[in-house]
């Protein structure tokens, strides 16, 4: 803790791109600021910056140290605010990671709703279909389908997640619709790639029946972006396998129809992932509670689309 002032100087220097500017912000002369940074590097036995005549550039060690310092300073500020107010204060920035399609078309709107309740919370939303290294990235909460093989993360189940075949009404009107997985060979299909490869092996169950279909890549559209796969399906380019969460708005608007709903694909539940050892700030806890409620409410709305013969509301 005796290095707390030096740590604040380091964080400001990294944010502002210069030691003199950081010193001025903290009321230090250039010489004093330089001496304190040298002292911090000596205590760490690590060079935090590459120094040039024009700017400071973080070393790899400095980048890693910066992430931890930012988290530590934010935790201290949270604790101070809670003590000053005599309660848990819901304010500050939440850094969230989500898949591209879900983040753009579902989560973005939910965050707006959350802001109505908690206007002092701001967001940094990172969209990626691959799971980045949350231990190195400055992420408070990640929303992912499935659980990654990383024991250092806590996985909180938010909701079930049916993956369904979908196509536009126009595509179905022109080409018809499959009744059985073996019929898919007659249709155009859209393949989504992931960090571990293309997901062109589609598997289905109906009661005790098990069927699978491997999409021929030569005649299929491919993308590694879930949002683009959905847009292609809406535009009538073929049949896509999508999360029910990603296409909820399209189902309501009539832009997509679910095909073969009686054939189930393996469920991949939605989880919130967060660091096991990191202090959970009031703003993160409030957002997690809010997401649990929203997933529960919308799950009931989407259920009608998954059951043939049920009127969607």
C-alpha cells in the first residue's frame, strides 16, 4: 500500500501517454514524477514503459500490470463510495464481453433498460464470437453460450438456449421447407465458423431418434460472424443454425421462421462468466441480477416459437 501513489501515477501515465501530463494531473513536477516511476519499477524489478523522446509505450509486463492496477484502484473506489454513502452504490463502468449477434441485437437494448434504473453506470461492450482471455483482458462479465474449459472462471447459468434451424419466409415460399434432417441436402445452408473450426455437423434428436447432417462446404456460405450468418438467413440465402436468443426479434417481426421445431439440436445454455477471485462491484452484481430477470422473462416469450401449434405472443 505504500506504493499506492506510485501506482496511481503509473496508471495515469499509461492513460495519458506521458509522464509529464500524469504528473501535472497529480500535482507533481516532472522530476518528481520521473523519480516515482523509477522507484516503482525498481520495486517491481520490471520495466513498465519503453521510453522515447515523444511518448511512453507500455512494455508487455507493463500492459499486464496496468490491467491489475486498474482493477485494484476501481475496487478501492467502489469500497470508498459504498462507505461514504452507507450503502452499495451502483455506479461506475462495467466492461462486458458478448458474442457479436447477441450483443448487437439483444444485450445492447437490455443495457439501455438497465441504464434507466441505474443512470450512473456506463458500459464498455466488447463484441467477439471467440472467448478472449478474460484473465488478461479487463472484462468484468462475459455472456457466452456454453462453458469454456477454464476452471479459473465462475460460470453462472442464465438461461437454457435452444439452437434452431431458421430461414426467411421468402426462402421457404420459393424452396419449401425440410421435414426431416435428411431433406437438408436439397437446401442452401449457411455455415458458422468458430475458433475451433466450422460447425457444419448438425445433429438432431426427436424422441428416441437421432439424426445428423454434415453440410457440404463447397456449396455453402461460410462466415465466422454470427450476426452475418443471421443477416444472410434474413436476406433469403439459405437455412442457418442459430441460437433462439439471436433470432428472437426476427421471429417476432416475421423475418425468420423456425424449421423442423420438433427436431432438437444439442442445447448450449447461456452463462455469465466472471473472475473467481475478483471483487464483484455493486454495479456488476446489479447487472447480473438484472440479466437473470430479463433472461427469465424473455425465455417465456420465446417458448411459444419452439412449440408447434402454440400461438406466439
